C-alpha cells in the first residue's frame, strides 16, 4: 500500500476532483492479470480497480465527496504472484467550489458564461458584466457589499466558493453638437454656428462667438440640464 505524502489531505464533507496518471507494465503472457486499486480516505465504497494498460500512460479522473478526514491509498495486486510494475505520476486532489454571478439590475452578469459554475481550486474564473442600453457598469461587489473590482471583465484564480453581484447606473449623456447648423441655446446674440474643418473639433460644426467688448451669454439648449 502507498499513501501520498501529507500535502494531500482531504476533509470530511468536502468534494474533490481526484486525478492521476498511471501505467502498468508486465510480461506479455500475464498482461490481463496485472491490476491495482486506490481508495479515498479508507472508504472501501470508493475503491477503484485499475487494470493493465499495456505499458501506456493513462489518466484517471473522478469526483468524490469525502465522508471522513484522510488521504488516498494505492495498493498493488497480482493473483499469480508474477512480477509487474506500476507507475504513478501527478497525483492531484482539487477541492470543488461553486461560483455565482448576479446582477443588481439594468444589465447581465455571468461567470464562465453561466449564472453559476462548478470549478476547482486553482481554476481561473471569468466574471463578465454587460450593461443595458443607457446604463454603465459601476463595479463588482461581494456578499458583504465590498467593492472588489471596477473592471467589467474580472478574472482570478478561485480558492473558495465565491459570489459577486454586478452593479450598474444610468448614464446621463447630455450633448449639444450643433449638427443642426443653427444656434438652439438662449441669449446667443453674438454666438453663431460655423461649419469648418479647421475650427470644429469633429471637422464639421462648431459654436463661435465674435467678441464685441461686452459679455455675451450663451446658455445651452435644454438637453443639458
């Protein structure tokens, strides 16, 4: 029996993805007899028998919910007592987590393209927030209400269950671009519209005032309030 070193510790009640690479090699005449098994936390109901691989590397992966604290145990078996060799590599136990995304309204929120996703420790998760028309993304907040990011696309390596909510706010965009070619504001006696590639920021229309030595007031039209 072989038990991995103590950096693989499994806790009761938690769910893990167990994976490892293996290869079994023995003489040609006894290929069908070679096998080994492994057990999770000494729970015999989890025992998995793995047969000869004809000398090829294969990967084993399965999800287990652990019922008691412990680790993994590997045991070799040969009913004919003929020698054979087992190789194991990259034995990994990743704890399983649930990540969720929600919206406080006026937009959508996803994590890994879903509302809720099952992931494993060390996986990279991607939260994405998309505002409705007329709204802008403000930030991601965790369950305690703490602002954790203002990036609409937020990536990180997961180390626990995680839940984030996307917040949005209404965009107030008030524009007077003078594209109508006429002055629409109030008290604009000295102000006029000029079409000029040189003097217009966008190369089209701009508002100009020819100073006369007196204060000349211009109040933008009512779409800027």
